[in-house]
C-alpha cells in the first residue's frame, strides 16, 4: 500500500481522497498544476552517476505520491521525515499505475513538510523522464539558476554557486568557493562605499584591481586554449603526448601525419587547459594537408597561448620566423628534439628546450605555461569577476568614473549586483543552470 499523507499545506492537495476528487481517480493522466509546487534539477552539467532533484512547495508530497511506489509498502500514514526510502518511479503517462518492481529505481527523502529530494540515475534520459512525470503531476519545472536566485538575495554569491558546478579542478573550485562566500560581493560593496563617500580615486583603484583578475576569473568555468603550431615533423604531436602523459596523438616520422586539429584537456598547476595539436606547414603539401594548415591558423587566432615548436636539430628557417611574426601575442617558443644535438645553437629565439621522446624539459615547459597564463597567483579570498557580465559592468563603472560621472559608475555597480534574470529563466549571460 502506498503512503497517503505527508503534511502538505492546505491547498486541497494534502490527502489521497482530495487528489482523487480533483483528477477523477488515480488513473487520470493529468493533474492541474499545484500552486507553488516546483521541481528543480540541482546536479551540475556533465556526466554523473547520480542526479538530485528537489521538489518543494504546497503539493510536493502529493506529486510524489502520483509517481513513486516504495519497495517496502508503507502504512497509511505520513511519509517518514529524514529517512531514505527506496522504491520505483513511474515513467509512463498514467499516474498511479506503477507497482512495486516497475519503473526506475531511485530513492527519496522528505526533508520538511513541503520539501523532498529525489536521487536517481544521472543519465540525461532518466532525469528528463522523472522531471516530465513531475510536471504531469502538477509541478512547475524551474532552472537551478532561478531556484538559487529565489533563495539567495546576493546575486553574485548565487552565480558563484552555479559556477561551482562547472569547476574542472580543485584549485578553480577553491577560487569560486571564495566568491560564493562573499569575496566579490564584499569588494563591490567597498567600491560602492568609496563612491558614496566621494573617494573616487580609491574606487578607481579598487575597480582596476578587480578587473586585473578578469583574465583568470573568466577561465574558471572554461579552460585556457593552448594551440601548438610549427612546421611539419618538428615533434608537435610527440610533445603533446609528453605533456599529457599518455598517447593522445598518433606519431609517425612521415611529415604531414597530423592533418586535423586534435584537442585534449588537462590541468597545469591546477588550472584547466585545452591543448590543440595542429597540422604543420611544409612545401609540397596536398589539398587535405593545406586544409589542415588553414584550420591550424584559424585556431591560433582564438588561442590564449601559442606554443611555437621548432626542430632543434635543424636550422631556424624563414617559415619558423614567419610563424613567430604572425602570432597575435608573443608565443612561447619550444625548441624540441634536444636529444639530436650536443649543444643548442645560439642563432635561435629564446625558448624552452625539450625532448618529447624522453620528456626532458617538459616540467620547465609546464612551469612556463603556468606563468604565462596566470602571472600572479591569487591568494585565498581574492575577489575575482568570473563572468562576462561582471567584467562588462566593472569596465563601464571605471569608464564612467574616469570621465567624471560618479552617478553612472554607481548605476553600473548596482546593475552588477541586481538579483534578476531574463525571460527564459537564465542569468543574463545565458547561464541556464543545471538542466542538462
């Protein structure tokens, strides 16, 4: 026998009999939306073994009764509080038809009279079906962004909590956790205070300090892009494999083996990065190879850092110099194949000397990459803008301030801290929460 009562609020949804009266019996396929009852997926983006769904508000337990059947029959009393129940979730369109042994296996736990959690398989198909059945049972499905902002008055802290779900490393998670604990909010409040006190120089200094961390903050939820370029057969793919510690790219002595852009993600000094191994340029390349070289050039324009790899056993050529000059920002030069020379020639640009075959010089290369990406290491509690909207509003505030428009600077800071969403239930940069 399924449980039948769990302290729902008085809105006509708290008893099984009232449920039957409204829907015309347990076999009805649709339940009118329950006022205030909502369901939200809290699991972050990406693959996961388990997913967590919260159902809360008046009618939450009545919605649960429609879809969930405990494996062990419960007495006709309220759902036990703070106790995990294992059972089966009905995934079809006919509420009340599931019996023990049917449907998706999951667990539920009632945390309060109008709040419960569902823990199910983390696959997208299962999550989508559970949410769809809750919607048919009368719940409103809301994004995790909307749900968090309804519970958190500080928008910046709520955004940091959402961003934590996208953290790729422990180091990144630590920085975002500092923002969730109020580091960025407190920094913005100090700028507000300085502006209200007429301390414009202090406010400008604080704004510049915050914006100085933007290059790091904007990569907390997306990796730095590192593109490896160089002439054909200089050891770019071998170097990628040496950096990663496993064979990601095919390696062959024949020039032109790499013809497309090959990417691989890893972390350097705790910072998430994505490497792109590209096709090398050479005379006599065919049409397919030339297309690969063109793709390499396109990727290089979007790189946060370019590694220009050369063959230390061969002379520095005009093609090498052309690649060096074409880079938008100064690339990090890597002189590879050091095992083939007794002494590195002096007529080359400064760079890191490596041997991809033996991994000699790779630790020095990783240290140089880390220093180029993050020149200054943030200390614990460092405030940091981590979304494009943060940077945009801070820049507008600084521009207004340097132009003598203090009121406009205050308005830009207020816009940064406003707890608002767009019409699609997302945060203004399109952060749509955890729905996968």
